């Protein structure tokens, strides 16, 4: 299991570097999730665990990507768009409220992705937003409007869970190893504390991941 965690930390570090570079180029991805991550199919996992080289990784699907700055070089303005873009399971709390996304939102999605890779079941995973149409008490099939309302209710439920989850308890519940426990919690809390206009400390986040990686490797 510790070997698996070492590989996940390598992947997470490389992903964070890619996201940092994307942000420095002036863009936000807006849909960070497992389906949009590609890993080199020829990567030798056993050799990779021993060496310091991570697999080749790409982030794909830039259909929702937007500029972080205006044509005048100013940071985009925080505003409520009235809609959200992305994948509900991995989207940020602000995105649930239909608020324009920024770097902090990409990084919050990144955190949920890392937790997923660490085999930590996200507490909102069981809330299915795409349930089939149901029948009303009178036997009639629900209308499109009724189905849409039910979907919105489930999305709101996911948002409430994201707002109230205790990540210390979550990591304890899933037996995250001591060597990375504190750093994963610190990383999660740091990212969740970022505001719309925050300039993320990528060096600090990468150090949390690399330090956890070194501690795990030292146990072998």
C-alpha cells in the first residue's frame, strides 16, 4: 500500500506542476478530474517506484478553459454567472454557487482528485445526480421540470457535504499513512482557504507533497 501512495504522490506532484504552468500562462482549466488526466501507457510502475522519475502526464479537454486575465492584464472580476461548469463530483464549492472560477477552483478540484487517487472515498460520492425519471404518486412519469428540480436538489446536497466535511476525520477513516497524513490535511486546508483573488503558493504545496514522498520512501 505504501508503494501505491508513493506513486500517487509522484502523479499529484506532476499534476500540480502542470496546473501551476497553466495558471502562469494565464488560463484556468475549470474541469480537473480523473477522466481528463492521461498517463503514459508505457510507464513501468515498478521502475517508477524505485526511481525519482514520475510518469509522463497530460491534462486534456480544454473545452471549458478560460483566461485568468482581461485584455488589459487585470485579474478577472469575481461575479455570479448563474450557472456552473465542470463535473459535480470534483467541482469547487464556489462553482456550486455559480460563481466565476479562478485558480483556487482548479486547485480545489485537484485536491478532490488527489483524495480520490489515495482511495479516499469522497463523502458525496454516493449522491447520484443523474437518476432516471421517477413516477409520481398518481402513477404519472415526472416531467422534465420535476427531474431538473430533483437534480438541483442533489447538487445542493453535494455542496452542503463539501462545506461541512472534516478532512482530518476523513483521512483517519481511510487509514492514510502517518508519513503523509499531516501533509495531505495541510494541503487540503490550505487550498480550501484560498480566495478568488489569491495567488497560490505553489512552492508550499509542492513541498508538502515532496516531503510526504520522502518520508514514505525512507520507510523502505
